[in-house]
C-alpha cells in the first residue's frame, strides 16, 4: 500500500513538473511565432526532454545508486545532456529556417549556435529530473533501512525472550521433580500453579507488551511456588503497589531477577535466608527492587549471579527502553541488591 501511494505521489509530482515546464516554454516561444507553431514547437521539445531525461533518471540513475558507481553515471549524464541539447537545437533550427530568411553563413553556423545555447536548458532539465529521482530513491532507501532496522530489533527481542523462557521453565520443572520424591500433594499443587504460569507465557507473552498487572501477577505466582518449596528455610517479604491501570511492560523482563534471588539466596545452617521485594508504580514510573541475603564464598565468587539471564535482560532493556530506564546491581558483604526503574509512559 505504501509503495502504491509513493508511486502515485511521484508520478503526480513529475506530471505537474512537466506541465509547468511545457506551459512556460509555450509562453516564451509564442512571442516569436503564431499559436499553432508555438504549440507544436514546445510540444516537440517536451517530447525530446521527457524521453531523454526520464530514461536517464528512471533507468541509469537508480542502477548507479544501487551499485554506488556515480562516476560512470556523471559521464553518461554529460552525454545525455549533449544529446538533448542537440535535439532541442534541431527543433529550433527547423522552425527558425521556416519563419526567418537567413544568409548562407547564418545557416551554416545556426545548428552549432543553437546547440550551444541549448546546453544550459538541457542541463537544467536533466538535472531537475535526476534531482527529483535522487530524492525519491533516497527516501525509499531510508524507508527500507528503517524497516530493516525495526525487523532486526524485533528479531533480537524475540531471540532474547526465547532464551529467557527455557531458562525459567528448566528451573521450575527441576523444583517440581525434586518435590515429587518428597511430597506428591505439594508437587501436584505446584504443577497446577506452574500450568497457570505456562498459560501466561504461551498465550500472552508472544506480544511485544503485556499489562503490568499481569506481569506482577505472574511474579506473585512464581514467588508462591518458591515459598512453598523452601518453607521455613526462607523469609520472603513482598510489597506490591500499582496506581495506574492499563500500563504495559515488556513480558518476562523481571523474572530473571526473582529467579536469581531465590537461586542464590544464602541459607546457612540454623539461619533463614532472606529475600525482600518491592514493586511500586506511580504515574507511570515503575520501580522494582529485590535483595537477597548473600555470603561470598571464594570458590563461587566468579559464578555467583552470573549466566546468560542477566545479560539478556540488560540487552532487552537497552533495545526496548533505551534511555528511559536505569538498572543498578550492587553486591554488599551480606546481600545482593537489584534496583530497576522504568518510565512506562514512553
């Protein structure tokens, strides 16, 4: 549809250009000859001009732009300028010889003189036609480039999102597998909860954005599963607040932080691990904070809180929100903290 609209606009503009040029030429030559002769004279010149300039601008110029061979195009353009100047001079000579009495010397040099005089007009006509075409080709290239860039960003986001989903599924299924050996009833309940989570992933997360309320509900379901799994070994403190309805967020953006908090929370003997989560939204500004108790062990210092999960989230944030977010990840002596703020109004 866009190409068809662009095609109509281009040819409408060119038609108006040639009509205005023909009318201006007719007015000029009408001063020196009768109306019928002026009409024929101007029409013949316009036929020559349209034929030469359109072939140059519609056939040769686009190929030169695509192959980036502009130097050969300049040489060809000069040749076509001279050809058009010669054709214009031939038309002029024909009408001059039929309307004026010339001497032998004037007739001998008439074609050369008229050809020389026609070069600026030929250059202007061909230059204008090529200029219009160059502008249109440049606009088409920019449009194609923007579309390719958008497709690339969408494919990147889809790829990164697909990498997050299996990571999450593997962790939860591994939890259920362990519980099947200890408490079948709890495993059955968790499996039902997990089916609700998968339903969200399969039917809602295929979109570029989801409701913030649904994303938060998804996190709540995941946290409920983890709380039941770890029981008294963990102390989990969560607060949730949302003041604006119909806000949207990129799906599965926050789950990695929650997964890592439960995966890496420190659980020392006779001491509970602690996780604190705060999700707050006000006037479109969303703030996500999560921290977990943490003890640095030398043998695990290089791998703790590492992996593709966090890197994927950082890439997705950069691709989707650019400068409209801030992410801070801090490691302290006994805690690991993540704070993310996003302006969801953008």
